């Protein structure tokens, strides 16, 4: 599907599922009396439209010129940001399972930013866990040589693949806007990247893979970018030393309660970065000697650890468990455990290849490496279920790697970046 452009009606590729096949509806009841509904106040009508889910909103833009122009109306966008419900979606990208250099490296060939659009348009796959529905969306404006690295507040952060100072792009997939951040100060290879965006500020942290020579890297430092509505900004000027002998294997960071977290390997522990104090510290992982494929996820502001537990020498059944980090910041409490019968089925598909997890709201998605199989865990309902395969891709040697994603038509705080007198540009569809 083509990339979204304002002249187009929808960035989505979607189908219309038929629910309740046994039910019958009267077509006459679907029609509304135009003499009544034509007098509906425009402000109230806009409020109704603001509650529509993204695919329905973009379909509704085909109705008339005014509805089409809502996407560009500041008055409507202000109302939308006030009343539109938060939608806890996910976005996935294809990743070749034999690639080991960068976890989320895309598969486009090309040079760095500014050399034109990618010859092969990058695609993303949106997943709505409430309706178990898939949508396809394109990133035609994202140049080649960039890969998705993080997400927050409806924006995706794309990072340059080329070794050296890293350039990052903040992209809104729904409206096709792209804003470039200034490049980092230190040369890096494939660092871990954390992004958090609030209504008043933007924070980005890049950690590890410091290039100490053209042929060697070490996990030595982190550097942070900050800008807020109060007029304070730090353009990668805030640096901090990483704990000794750390290994940031996951390539991603998770934000929760003012801190970025990432997994540390050999042995397993959790690295935490306090944004306010600019300080890194380690948190001991639960049952760290018996963990396999540990993953950090954020759900409703809390940090969770999802991992398989294998105590081969003890009389404890293998299982997949979820722990929650308590308010003290050092203690973990087991909150959930996969039913044993389901875990047996899960382990037969996984066959020791491992899995990756991503959390958002009340949901955790668990993706089995090397397959197109994934589980969805609804924390609120305590329900486990298999996710239907994405209909837009075939299992042809690619895996899906995902991010939490909240679809938004606007993220006004990115306007702060326009105030910086820097040699970078803002691009919009």
C-alpha cells in the first residue's frame, strides 16, 4: 500500500470483519432522519468524530470537505487531544531472523539521511488487541538507512544505521510527519535507545556501544537529550557512565516512573537510569540463575519482567512468569504465571529459540522467535489467547518485532523542536 499523504483518504489497509453471522439486521433501521441529524451542532458532531478509532476516522474523511479538513484544524485537534480515548495498540516491523547486528534494523538498502526516500518502502503492521485486528501502514517518507528503535506518545523514533554519531527521526505514522533531532555527540554502533514524550517535554537517552576505534565498541557511556515547555533544553550535553561490565543485549529501553530500564546479561540483572539524577544503577533480577529470555515491559506505568523459568535440577515445573517491580525499586513480586497446559503448548512451538515481549496498557504480547506465533495476555481479565497471524505478510524467514504504540493525530510538544536554532529540518507529508 502506498504511504499516507494528505491527498489520500486513509493510511490503513483494512478489511471489514463480519460479526454475528447468525444475526439479521433491518436495513431501514440503519438510516437516520436527516431532518433531525442535520441540525446537530457542529461542536457536538466534532466530539463524536474525535472518539472514532483511527481507521474509522480516516474513512469518515471521505464524507465531505469539512470532515476531510479536520486533520488540519487546530480547533478540532485540541478537542481530539482532550476527549479521544487512549488506545493501547502495538506496531510491528519485519526483521530478518539471521541478522545479529541490530535488533530492529530494517531491510532496506541505502545510505544515510538526506539521500532521498528508500527504494523499498518500509511497512509497519498495527495490531489492535481489543478487536484482535491487524492494519498495514507504510513509511514512504522515512529515508533508507534508518531503523525503528523506540516509541512514545504516538511517535516512532527511527535511528540511523550507519556507525558514528546517531541521527534520530520522530515520525507520526498516521499523518506522515517527520521531525529530525540533532545528532548525538559520541560515535556509536548500535546503542540502546529510550524515548519518553509527555505533554510538556521530550526526553531521549542513548546508551552503550561506544566506538573506541573503527573496529571495537564498549558499553561505556550514555548521553541524553531534553527539551521542555519551560524553555530548558540539553542537546546531548547530559552524559553519564554506565555500570562496569554491563551488557545491553536487548537494544531497547523501557520507560516507567521517571526511569529508563534495560536488561543486562551475564548474569541477568536490570539496569536503571534515573533521568532526574542522571545516574545509572543495577537492580537484581528475580530468580536470575534460572531465567531464560527475560524481557522488560511497561504496563500502566509499572515495570514488569516476563521470563521463562527453568529449574532443571529442582522439582519445580518449567513455566513462564511475570514479576512486577515494587515501589521501593528493588523488590520483585510475582504477579502472573502462564497456565501449565498452555506453557507446554507454548514450549513445543518455541523449542528453546526464545521469545520477545512488548507491553502496553493492560496487554502483553509474547512473540516466539523464528515463527509467526504470538500470545496475548490481558492483565485485567487474566486471559491468555493466541493472536491471529498478520494477514499482510508470509512467514518467509522474517520475524516480527514490536513496540507499544498509541495512535494519535497530533503530538503538539514536537513544536518545541522548531524553536531550536539548529541545522536540521522538519519534514511533513
